[in-house]
């Protein structure tokens, strides 16, 4: 869904391992989102034009209003990291991330609903087929053995950490493996949640909703969590607590060199976000058009 794609793209810059890629990825995020939406819906000319304009307006808002806040949050985290992280500091950072997510959804709700109300029946069925194919691919991935799943989870976690802190020694890796192995594997649960959310969305869209109804659905789903069960909400809270526990454990393993490297990475991102916040989306699109021509 559009809202999820935009969330993933704009928050993805925070997880990049190479800070030199931040500007490149962010400046091309509008094009990439539009391309992905086209893969789902095969956009017509009018949809391409209106969606491109809406994405430009969104990213102009995001640059000027949100990126400075991202920079400030990273600066606070880098100061916190310098003398060892505390639970309250990580909790505050996670709150910053969630608050940013809520503002993003509120900003996206209207343009996303304005686009979705133009989607025809054949486009909707194409979207359904594409989504079902992704679900099937993910289900096939989850057929791997418990040992294979544990190994994949560990490798993914280690890659994320080394992107910030650099290489870990053998004893550190052994402890990180223990941390990773202690996490419950909820992959099957979240796959089923995705299936149910998609079913809800398709039911809404096949009922020929108004733009207002679609926007309300987006807010109810992503902001108010009105479609989330008590189990889902509790699982989200447990997962957040587990992440904080894991990061505190990793923090206790860090050498001074690894700590300095992560602080330097955060400061580079901070500077990138502040620089990007001063740029204009229209100028970026015009430059891209000049290259294409």
C-alpha cells in the first residue's frame, strides 16, 4: 500500500550503512515510490502527473518540516551513546521515531486517498495479484528450518550493527548471536497480519469508497490502530521492548573505537539531513529531467 511504501522509503535513510548514499537515495525517493506504485497499478498519464505532483509536495514538506527533526534526534542519540546508552534514552528515541511516523501518515492520508479513488477495477485486481504474489514468496521463505531462520535473523542483525559500529570480534559476535537467538520468531504471525490487513483493504476498495472514507481508513489503520487486535498491540510493545533490551546489551559490548565510529556515522547523517532540508524538490526534479533529456 502507498502509505507503507512511503514510510519505508523515508525512514530507510536512517538505516543505511553508507552515509554517502543518503542524498542519492533521498533525492530519488519520489521517483522510486512512483515507480513502485506503477508496478502495482500500471498508472495512466493523468495518474502519473497528479501522483508526481503530490509526491513533490510531500517531499518538500518532509524536507523542510521533518528532516531537521531527524537531525536533532540523531544528535541527541549520539550524545547519549558517548557515555553509554540508558533505557530511558532509547525509549525517548523510539518515541521520536513513532511520532515522526504518525506525522508522516497524517500528511500522506489525503494525497494517497486522492490517488486511490481514481484506481479502476483492472488496476485494483492487478494490485491484488501483485500483493498475493509477494505474500506467497514470503510464505515460501518461511518454510526454511528453524536453524536456517535463526542464522538469517542473526546475519541480518549483525549487518545492521556493523553498518553503524564496524566489525565485531569473535567474542562480541558470539554474544550478539545469543541475543539474536533469544528473540521469538514472529514471522508467521506478522505474515498472517499482513494477509488480514490486505483483505480489509481490498474489501474497502471493492465497495467503491469516497476519498473521505479512504482517508479515514488510512488514519484509523496507521494512526489510531483501530483495526489492530489486543494481541497485535501487545506484540508491538513486546517487540519494541526486546529491541531496547538488545541494543542495551550491544551497547555494553562496545569498544571505545566502535562507539566513536557510530557517533561519527550519526553526525554524518545529521549533517546530511540538515543539508537536504535546505534543498528544493522542484530543483531536484528539474535537474533529473535535464539529465533524462
